[in-house]
């Protein structure tokens, strides 16, 4: 007598919503691939995301910030001490929350049981493997679908069991004039297993400007492209959103002139609005966050606001605003002071904070 085949009815399957680490770019419990040419800023972009997550800061486009979380970051290309740690310092990460699996004499692979063990041991919500080619193992030919498919299936199952986001960073080939899905290195089964695929590239005419476009989104509508800048003077800076396509990113011909006002510009306008009914503001980061929340339209943590104010100090000076951070009686205070030569042209379309509400919440001068 033949053994019956196990069968499940869809009526017995309970539907559930997708949870997100960063909607709609990185889902929890699923695989996300971030790819691009070498040197385009893939790793720097990933480390900026890690920094925000470990600090509990809001990522671009999010309306809320998650609690600070542990992250596992594995790299086979860059040194931890001389490359990754300095980049995490620049990004403002909480180092105690960035974990690395010590491989020892046995190299880590995508099907290594140590991945799940480390996720459960640390409670990590994100694990990054950079680059994907280094973690296939010596017995897997990345160009053979019959070898890649079971590896990615096991990795996807592990992500679902742990409800941890898995991000794989990969290079693409240099072929021109091809669709993004055919510029990947290796079998297309890599992309087939991923629920989200992001492509990073730079502008030919403005090489310091980088764009992240979504080439695949299986769980949500495709997202707008993310703009960031990478310069020797200011390092990594978020720069808003634009409508560039994946093909635009790969060709380096993106038009970001129509991009949304950058996060830094929005913050400058919000701080300008704080001073519209006064000559100066002195208060804690939390009090400043309460003031500007209605202007920027999204959450920003008190931890982040101090660093953002200092990073935009030069641009604020052009608006006639002097910004300083200091400590008084054990408290961190932010002081904004209006000069007489303020130029409001950049912020003329930003609604000011309600004067009555602002006066009520105002911190008295120290």
C-alpha cells in the first residue's frame, strides 16, 4: 500500500502581515539583496543603516523609530579594525550592539548552523553577509542554479524561523545595456529567493551623489529611490528621495534635481521655524524634538538631534543661525541663536510652529 502524501489545505493556513525592519526596503524574516558595482558605496550604505538601527534612530521615510537592536555584520573583504570600525564611528553606531561571528578555522557559509545560533544568542534582528560570494562555500558554483537554489532555500527558511532580516551584499557584472536582473553575478536564483533587491550606483556628473533604487519588491509596492552623498569632508549624509529608476542608477544618469528636500535641508527649515517667534532657543534635545516634530513630519530621536544639529551647523550659519551643544548641570543643552542677517528664502514654504504651542513648550534661558 502506497504511503499517503502529506497535504495541507489553505483553509488551515492563518494569514499574517509582513513585519518590516525598514518599510518597504528590508522585511523581517526574509532575504534582501543589495548590489552594485565595486566602490559605489554599498557597504557604507549598509553601515549607515546599521548605525541607525543600533541607536534606535528613524530611517528615511519611516514614521517611527524602532527600539535599539543588535545586528550581526560579517565581512570577508574589509578589515574590522582599520575599515569597518572607523566607518561605524563616523556613522555614530552603538558598537556594543554590532556583533561579529568569530569564524576560527572553519569558514562561515550561508547554510552554516552558526548563523541561526548567533541570531538566537544575540537576539539580532538583522544579519548582513558582505559579500555574498564569500559565503557560498567551496562546494557551490554560484553560476549553477541547481546548486544555488537549495542554499538560498535553506537561508530563507532560517530567516523565517528566526524572524531576522538577512541582507546579502553583492557585486554586479560590468556588462552595459542589460536589464538589472541580468547584471548580477551568478545564478538568477539569488534574486529569485530575495523578497527585496536594492541597487546602488553613483551619478557620472556628480560622483559624490549616490542613489539606491529598488529593482524587486515582492511584499510591498516598489519604493522611491533613496539619495545619499559620500564625501571626504562630511562622509555619509542622507539626501532624501527621487524618482530615478534602476536603469538610471546603473547608467549613472539619474536626475536628482527633482528629489524631495533632503533630510538636512528639512531639519534646517525646522530649526529656522523654531526661531521665528524668538531670538534664541535653549533646551534639551527632547524639548527641541517636541518643537520640530510638527514641521519635519516624522519622528526623530533626541539622541540623533544633537548630532544632526552639529552636522548642519555650517548650513544653519548661512541662514543666520548659530547652533551650539553644551552641558549644564549634567544635562545636554542645544542653543539656537538668531543673527540679524538671516536669510529665510530657503524655508519660505515651510509652515512655522504654532506660536502659542511653541511658547508653552519653550525652555527658559539658562
